């Protein structure tokens, strides 16, 4: 995960040191299905350079990696970063770094033609999240895509609603090209390329 504050960091350090899959991402059908929906919603088969902050133990990262020439993943938890690096050994096109957002947003590594924000925004205070959204806008390539997926029910560590998280991203002026809404989660994809997938492939 990615957030701010020593109390938050201590919480996630404990989680990832106690077990390598604290949220059951590898075994729950809900999680596997959600990842499949997210990946299927990305409009391009392959990306040049993607960024996935808040990667945790890299469950989504391992499925995103085959679709990227280069992939930068990050987390603010040292334990999560160590787990992700072990998980991604042997994939030199994938880097895992320790970032605390918004402070450590890797502007120097931009542009990214894909940014994936999965289950992180609601851990971040509203003002800091607006900075994250702005960093997304500044670092997205001219043809770049931005995906956000967020759990909707309330929970103790939530700092803002998932609707508010995604509204900040929706305010960047990008074209909304996909939206998937369920009781459990909200997924949206925006792009600087306003064409549909069919239009991009010359079917329209």
C-alpha cells in the first residue's frame, strides 16, 4: 500500500511481516476476478512503460508485467517491497522501489503510458490525494491510460470515499473510456487517446 504517516506504515509493516498475502489476494475468487476485470479493461494489449504504486506483495504486478516493456512498481512498506522483489525475481524489465506518495512520485521516470492505482487512494488524505492526481496528469504520456480500482464498503483505515478518490482522477480532463461499477468495487479507465478499442484497431 501507499499512504502517509508513521502509524499507517507500522500497520502495514506488521501485516506484511506476519504473512506474505495478508489480504488473501492469491486465493479469493473476488480478488482474482477483480484483477481480470481490471486487466481486460485496459485498452491496449501492451504498454511501453507503466507505473503501479501501492503494489503490496505484487499480485497484480505479476499479471501486469507480461503486458509491459518496462514496469515500475512501488510500495511504502519495506516488508511489501521485499516480498514484491522476491516475487518478481527473474523479470529484469520490472523494478520495485519504495515510494511514499505524493512525496516520492517518480516524475523523473516519466512519461508513463499506463498508471494503475489499485486500492490505494482511500488510504490517503484528500489534499495529498489531489497531489497524487496532479502527478498522474503531469507524468502521463501523450497517449497514456490511467486506471483506478477501489473497494467501496467502509472500513476503519479509510481516509476518504472511493467515489471521492476517483472523482479527483476524473477531474484531470482525460477521456473516460471504461467504467465498471459493482456493489463491492468501482473501476474506471481514462485516457489521453479518446478512441475506443475498436476505433484503435480500425474497426470503426
